[in-house]
């Protein structure tokens, strides 16, 4: 895990409270708030999904959304210690 991945999870967890499929946020929101490129956000999100820290939410128009899982919240809390 790297700092950008933690920044994305922190955004989902604390700032946006994106913890369910309904409250999920778009990649565009992540790009603008974390100040990274769309490609970087895509790669980080894919990795976070693969390890189970993030899941796909409901689509917002044509865009996918993402939310942090309980496993992701636990990892974020452990990293803060």
C-alpha cells in the first residue's frame, strides 16, 4: 500500500462517508479531491478492489462509483496507529 491508496480510502471513509453502494463516489470526485490523474486513480482503485478494500457502487449516469469496505476501513485505522 502507498500513500495515494490511503488518501483515496481516507477520502471515501472520512470526508465523503462513501461506505455503501448508495453513498459511493465517482472516480472524477477522487481525481479532483486527491489531485491525481484519471489513469492513476483507475490503477489505484483497481488494486484496492483486487485486495478487497474498495468495491464498486451503483453507477452514476455513465460513470462507475466506488466505496470503501469494512476491511478497507480496518486497514485505514490500523495504518493510523
